[in-house]
């Protein structure tokens, strides 16, 4: 039996995308500790699974060096207290400051690069600082897992990674939980889904503009938005909902009810994705996809087979693809959805990710 400490930045991601791995570790009689910020919804679920919770506040998007230094000290304190045999880290700050704490404590650790983040994406001095921190933090990692080849190629080219690394199929998707749903046979209303945090980099502006254009020409369409809304967009969403252009559902705990009525998922992101869980789940449910040519999105789509790929920030391209999608027969749409399901069954089963972790853990 090992003591395994997991460092993450929020409960929802850990529960929704790593639950199967945690269950496997607990099943193998490992003692699992989770260090992340407290929340009322997901931390209790993780505790009921058998995880030992340690409340660790994290400023997920802040760049205050004092706050980040406090996080490093917190991680050092947690590691000193628990004395784990192995640490698993996810997302940027746990990867960097957790990795540094593990190095200082001479503790074995596995890192998962879930995306490089805007600091690296945007270049400049912040990129240089972040890459230096990554290089220092990941130097002694037992293995660095990447979620797409683009991230791997970038960090290896920058000589950030010195040791062992491999690419995983993102976080994978639970094919039982996200089952293949019958495609809607009722075409009275064609339902499109935007599932994401409502923020600029997720392509919400392109989605809203396309919705406004398409609704005028195809009144039998409905453009749904599911996800937490950043304050800057709140007024706009309610205004467009009043006009009947979109339907805003807010944050939802179970997205499958929306996939059941959906005809297509639209994900016009230009955010630095690791691998889009939204697209993996949509494809698993048998829904066609329209997304951008970003790494972490394009890997899930065979253009024209199970969905369509557009350029980033290309509102007209999005409008054109939605318009083309609306000309397809129901049989053609069903065929696209089934092709997506086959693709995730073959290449993105979450069990692939769980097996990769267990292999590394068992390797000592």
C-alpha cells in the first residue's frame, strides 16, 4: 500500500475527469489524499469515494507572486505532514508549485500537462518566466503526461522536459457514463449546444454572432449555452435570451440531458486546451461537432466525417458550417454522430489513461 497525494486546482475537474483513476487506486488499497480548494458539491463526493481531503486555496488564474509563493509553502507543509510515496499533479499551478515542493522534499511525482495556459500562449516575459518555472519544477518528475502532441512538441523543443514523457488521449472519456444516445428524430427544432465556461477565449463571441445570424434565416434553430458565465457576459446573455436568440441554462451538474436533445455541439474555442472534454463527451454521445483547428480539438474530429473544423475567431466560417449542417439529412447527421462515437471508442477511452497511470505507478 502506498500513500498517494493528488494536487489539483478544483473539485469538479478532479471528480469528473479523474474519478476512475482515484477509484482504481483506492481499490488497490492505496491511501489517497487530495489537496485542492474546498467546495460544497464535489469535495463531499470525493470524500465518499474514500479520498482524504486537505483544503488548499489556489488562485487559479491570478499571477500574484506572493500568493503563488504561499501555495508553494502550503504544498511543502502538506508533503511534510503526509509523507506521500507518490504525488500526482494536474493543471498549471499544482504542476509547477507542486513539482517544486516534491523536488525539495525528494518525493516521486507524476505530472499531467492539461494545457499550457495563456501565459505561455501569449508569449513575452510571462512566457519566459513560466517556462523557467516549468523547467525547474518538472526536472525530477517520474513521468510527464501530455494531453496532445502540440504541447509535447512545444515543451520538448524549448528543452523544458529532461526526463520521461508520453502523450495520453487527454483525460479520456467514460464510455459507459457518456453512452451513445439515439439521435433526435424530431426536427421541429434543431438544437445546438455551447458547453463551456462563458469567456472570450472559448469563442463565445463567435457563437453569439453566429446564433444571431442563423436564427434570422432558420427560425427552427435553438442555440443553447451551458456553463458558468463570467460577469462581463452576463448582461449580454440575458439580453439575447430576451430576444429569443439563445437559451442560457447556467452551470449544470449533468450535461447528458442536453446531449439527448442536441443535434450538434459547437465549440469555437481558441483557449489553450489540453484535450477538450466537451468534445470527447459530445462525440461519445453520438453528436456531430463543429470546432476550431486548435490542438486539443482537431484531434477529435475527422473533418467532414464526424464534424467540421473551422479557423479560430472565424465567425463567417462558423456561420457557413452551421448553414451547411442544416442542409444535411437526418440520416447524414446520424452517420456523423456514429463516426464520432467509434473514434472515441478506439482512441479516447478513459481506461487507456487509467492504465497508463497504473503502469507508471507499478513501475516503482
